[in-house]
C-alpha cells in the first residue's frame, strides 16, 4: 500500500522485506527517507535505527517509524527518545503522504 500511494504521488520507492536487506540496500544507495517498521524481521526497527545512527547518521536523521503492533512502554520510550516521526498503523494514504512530505521539508532546511 505504501509503495502504491507514494509512487502515485511521484516518489521513488524501494522496499526491504527485513532489516538485513535494508542494511544492504543502504550500503549501496543513498536514500532521502527510510520508513522503518518497529517489528521488521531478522532485525528490529530499533536495531536497524541504532545501526543507522552508528554507520549512516545522515540517514538516521531521516527515519519515520511505523508499526501496527501494540506498543509497549519500552518501544514508546525508544520512539520518543529518537525524536523521529511516528506513524501508527492503520494509517490513511493522506496521513502517509503528509508525513513523508513533512520529512522531506525538514531535509531542505
């Protein structure tokens, strides 16, 4: 759904089905924004974000978190401390587009 909505809005979208694949993709190509699900397979979204902070801090500054899972206190604290935007599932196409556009605006500053 994200790919369909964002592509229709003119964005180029690539999908990693797990955190390990996301690492490989980030090592090979520069991305403006990374939308990370907290519950990615093979590596949690938090682990991927921490790896980004260490290895690609400019990418870490452009992360949007999402999840459809019930968020426990530890996860919520992590998201809040990251200072990154959070889009809980389910979300509408308009909410998705708005958060991506807002993140892109912050890159222009």
